[in-house]
C-alpha cells in the first residue's frame, strides 16, 4: 500500500519539528558555502517558524503512519513563503519562497514539487504575479529542480572576501 502524502498548514505544535528540519537544511547548505550557522540560529528560526505558522505562510508534507495504539502524522518536509512587503513601489507583486526542504530519504518522490506548487498557488491567491527564490551558486541540484519547474535566473549576486592584512 502506497502512503498518501498530504500538504497542509501545520499546527503550532509542529514548531520544534519544523525547526529541526530547518537546522538540517541549513547544515546541508554549509556544503555549498552558506554562512548560516544552523545551531546558533535555532532560536531565531523557531520564532520565525512560529510566526509563519500563525500567519499561514508555511506548508508541511505529511504522511499518516500506523503506531501501536493510534495513527501518527509524520512531517516529511516543509516550505515557507510570503508576499514581499517593502518600501519600494514595484511593477509586480512578488511572492518569495524562502525555504523548501524534504527529508533526504524521501527526496525524488515528488514531495518537493507538491510543496512548491502549494506555495505557488497560495502566493498566486494572495496576488503574487511573480515568485522569487534563492539557491546557493554551488547547489546545482537545487538549481536544476527549480529550472524543471519553470524558474530562471533573474538576478546574479557577486561576492568577494576582504583581506586587509598588510603585506610588507
């Protein structure tokens, strides 16, 4: 029997589980030269996730599992998103997808696609006319995933390390 995956807004009781997944996501991104320190960011992320849950700006992918006494819900991934609010007048209403994560053992099963589509639909319903997201330059797997879903590069960010040591 195939598990049925549902995409839903989580309850506030899922804050710690989603935060743990975010920490895993951030730890994975260190491989691609992310500067984020996952554990040191845990409390700030926990607050961000709680805020996103309260404002219906997060979806989770869930599967029901049979426990010894009752069914339990297991979260397999999440996506966070919002409509951009800023000081500039824009010609488009921009939806932003900040985080998309699927448990490594479940990748390739379409869960990321379901989460992405749910966030896109929600942002569209909130008035977004374009959606932006970021991935690290070295993360070619994520770039390919987004290209397969119709995303193209829009902005290129350059970076340089500063070294002010004196050479004599």
